[in-house]
C-alpha cells in the first residue's frame, strides 16, 4: 500500500510516545428525538477536559454506510485498509490466545456442540459450557493424529476452541461445518478450490476422531469448525511505523489482530476492570513507544441494547483515566473502532467520536466535551480511520517532512 | 468498481424503503456579501423540520472544484463514479424518450436547424420550433434507408430529436456535426478512430437524405447530429443494491440516466408541478423499494439568473412535501445533483446541501434548517456524492456488517 511506503519513508524514532485507548463501539445514538447519546449522557469530566484542550473529529471505520466487524475496524484504526487486508476469524482467534500460526498453517475456530442420537445438532454451543469445561474437552482432543500434519488445539472461552494445522500443502479456502441452525447434522468440511481439498479431508478426519473421543461427554459431544484461514503476513508496526508497540486487551480477538501487526501482547485477566487494564498499561509504558488499550464492554452493553449500562462503562473508564494521564503520553487518542448504538443493538456505520490530545502539537477546536455532536466540526473533521496512525505519528513528532 | 463488489456482497432486502428527492441545482450563493442563498431565503418549514431532526451534510458531486453536467451528477448520486462511467448524451437523451438502445447500437442527439441557400447555418435551433412542429419534421425522416442498418428517429422536445442506429459493426466514436456557431455549414460526421468510419459514413448518408426531405420545411430545413454514443452497460440497481427502483422525472435526460441504472420509469407529464410529481410517487410507492423523484425547475431558474424564481420553486416543493411525508419512507433524502447559483447562471462546483432523514437510524446534528450553512458541520460532513447510496442503504437497514 502506497500509504505504508510513505510511512516507511517518513517515520523516525524521536522518542515521542503514543497511547491509543479504544472503547469498543463507543459511538451511539440518542434514545429519543432531541435526546443525548450514550457518550453525551455519561459524566466524563476527564475526557471532556481533554476534548476541550485537544483536537476532535469523527472517524469513518471502513467507508460511509459500512458497519464493520471488530477485525476490520481495528485493522483500520491501526492504519491497514480493511478492504485490502482481509483476515480470517480463525487466525484472529488463534493468535489472540497465543497459538503459534506460521506461514502456511491453517487456523480454525471451533465450537463444542451437542448432537442427538441421530447426529443432529440440538445445541450449537453445547449449553454454553464454561471455559473450564471447555478446556477439559480440549484435553481429549490433543494429539489427534493426522497424516503429515500436526493438529494443535487450544481452549478459547466457554464453548469455543481453536484448531491450528501445521504442515505442508495446506490451504484455508474451506467452508464452515457449522450449519448455523439446529435440527440438522454438521456439514462436512468442503474445499472451495482444488488446493484446499487436502485441508478439507484432514479437517473431516479430525472431526470424525473428535466425535469419537467426545462420545458420552455431553453436552459437548460434537465439534463444528469455521473461519478456516491463514496468516495474512501483515506489515508490522516496527517496519512501517518504527514503533515498538504493545496491546492491553482482555478479549482474544483484539489481542489477535494486535499480534498480527507486530504488537507485543501484555498479559491480562478476563475480569480486568478498566482501571486494572490501565494499571497494566502503566506497568509496561516505559518499554514501549505505542500502547493500544482496548475496552470491550462499551460494545457489549450496546449490543445488549443497554443504554444505561453503556453509559456506566464509559463513566468507569473516565473515572480511571487519571492512571493513564499520569503517564503523560505525548499523544493520547481516545476513540472507538465503530459505533454500537444501544438503540440499534448492533455495530453501526455512524462515524466515531475521536479525541486527539497532544499538548505540544494539537490544534484546539471548539469542542467543549467528548461526544458525537461536539466532535462534529472539530479540528480533525470527518476522516477515514486509516488516517489515525499518520495523525498520531505526526502529533508525536515522529514523521519527517515530505519533500524539501 | 470495488465499491459495487462490496455493495453486492453486503446488501440484503430487509424491506426498508428509500425516497430520494433531487432538486436539480438546488445549491446556491448569496446575492450580496452577507446575504442569504436561494435555499436559505426560501420559506421551507417542512424541510427545516426534517433537517432539525435528521442528519445534514454537503455532497461533492464529482470532485472538489468540478461543476458537473446533469448526467455525471446524477450518476454520482446513484453511486456510479462519473469519472469511470462515461455516458454519451445521445444514449441519455434516447433512453429518456423510451427509445430502444441495445448493445452495439449508436444513439445520437439531433437538432433541427435553419440553413440559407448556400447551406450556411442561420439558426442552430430552427427558431426553437415547438415540440409539435418538431414531431412533424421527424415524420418526414422516418424510414430513411441505410445499408445494413436501421435508423430510428424520435421527437424529443422543441427542435430536438434522437436518432438510433441499429446494426452490426457500429461505433460511437464520431464527432458532432453541429459547428456550435452560425454562418458556417454543418460539419461532416467524422470518425475519431478507424472502427467508427462506417458509422460516420452512414451518418453522413442519413444527413444528406434528411436535408433533401426537409427542403422547403423552413425554419427546420436541416439537421445537425451530436453526442454519438453507445449503451455503457451499467450495473443495475437490482444487481448492485438489491433494490426495485423507480424514477419520477419530467425531463427525458433524467429518465434516461435512471433507466440506464435499471429503474422503472413512471409516466409523467411535461407540465407536472412538484405536487403532481409527488402524487405520482405516492401512486407507485407500494411497488418499489426506492423511488427517485426529480425537480427540474430549481436548476432552470438558476440558469436563468432568476434568484427569486428559484426561491419560489423551492417553496413550492416544500409546500407539496406532505404528500411525500405521508408515505412515511424509512429513509428520505433531499439533495441536489449540483449547485446552480442564480448569481452564476450556470452549474457550479459548490458542494450541495443534503438532508438525510431516517427516524430509526439517523444521527441528529445541530442543523436547524435545510440550507447551505446549516449543512456545514452536519453529521454527514462533506462527502462524495457516490457515498450517498451506501448511506441510504445503511440507514434503511439494508447493509449487512462487513467482516466479523
């Protein structure tokens, strides 16, 4: 991508430090005509102060009108055009739990499921068994032998696991075996191009053996596989931006995409609060030029349609913000990967309120608070999310002049 | 275009209904320093209410600084990059009057003209003869025989007609025969590439025979041809957007471009008022997912330099708006294809005030009325006109999420 060529050419390590705080799905909509959004409703004195001092704007994740999934949305925030870089879910999930996925390997998401005596699915999520129960089943599936290929299996969360095939001649173009409905048998793995025939056959062989081993282990007595995919070999942060970068995130997917762009993954706990995550950022801050910190629950509450719950998450983040401010980042960006209005109960296409605070270089605009309408007409305008990294680097004084 | 690939992939028919009202050339400029534009001057309580509740912005028809013709401007509104899709005027005009133009055919715009005894043009528009007089002359030109090719001729309006050549081996790369000035003879049709030689010869043969037949039929005793062009085979609305779409427009050109993108053409009358057009929209509303309604006279008054006349047209549109509002569209967009400031008496490049009202999904911004300055800094920002359709589809809940 031309943009990365430019970044490679202009970036230099001047020591400026960048902190990127992403509240997943932070953008919202008012509950009623004339009302306030979640972010506008929330009491956020710290963010409001930063918005007042710094630059604001609205970021467009993928393109106008496009509601993105979390993978593409984060790629865009990291500066990678998500219409160009297409990453499979298997790879994201696998990398997120620390699975080793090398070039040529195929990574797959797995679900434990329940089938009846006739092999028909009665529960696609095996009664949502706990992570502990899931891990026990994963133990049963380790070391399933496949000809010429090593099949590593990892517990993920609840009823989910990851399967990584290591070997030669593998290909990720294989269809999901999850039929997405109950009352039918799982689908066989099917190649969508000749190069993937071998992988599909191996997957079917693995599934057959897994089914044998899981017999009697209800409710998780079957598996389905989906998201077959391979390492997309993304350019790395150290290469394109000359940044030593780290990720603090509690959900596997976000760690996965961060790892793909070359960030180090900081250990977290599933139950970390915003404050806990911020403390983890503070602990590693001295070692990195760039830290990405991800807050999941703004999106979760939006998806639930829980307007007040989303407001509360935002307020918790704001209350914990002094932990980050104490680190005195040169550039501090607060944004979302996309909007998840509680009224919409889903990811949406609405541009995302964005705040860039860089006391030595930011342009103060007229925004008086961090919110959707305050960010309209801010100093950053409406901009594609892929422009955020160049803006961050520039404000950190890490980009040389273009041309003489 | 990649964008259409994305649309094809993400669109689904969820039943959301979209109404696009285009006031041709609606954008304007103040008459004097510190004054109001035509749209700001007009009393438009209905549009102002929609602007207050919904999203506003400014649309850029082709590119910053580019004043577009009506064809490219409408293509852009319909989501087709006008720098990529280049459509000849002959095709637009021909399709607008219902001429059948198939793949391989060449469509041409014709003018009746007046020539003197020496064959020199004295009036390029034949004294602007009436549509009725034009139609009589067209009768004389029917069935002019050409070797291996059928030449259909259609009356258009006033002194204008359309000529469509059906046959094999035709090519549209032929120059206009209208010299654009008087006192000279019409130019011969001239091919600009070898493949078009045959078409140019046939055109010259047709012109020679037409001149013979028109002798004595002053003031329309000659013809000129221009806009030689072929069916550009545009992707269709049903294909790229999964929309069943209709067009309500009184002028041929707008029906022509609508037909090219696969809209059904609703019958109208040249003398329809805005209210008449809106009633036609209401009559077909149940049968379509998307209706495009075109108001011509905002542009006409702008071109005339008639500021007050343009204000009056806008006010008539606003007064008739309840007819459209009663249909309760899920998404209602009011915009223009370009600006035509009365002070400029021509199409201009100024971004076009745009209003998107979709009560279930729109983001309210701070605009208090529908006007150029109120739309600056609205929720839609400044956006390329080609982004309007993705926005419309998203707000109608017709676009699936991109990626997981």
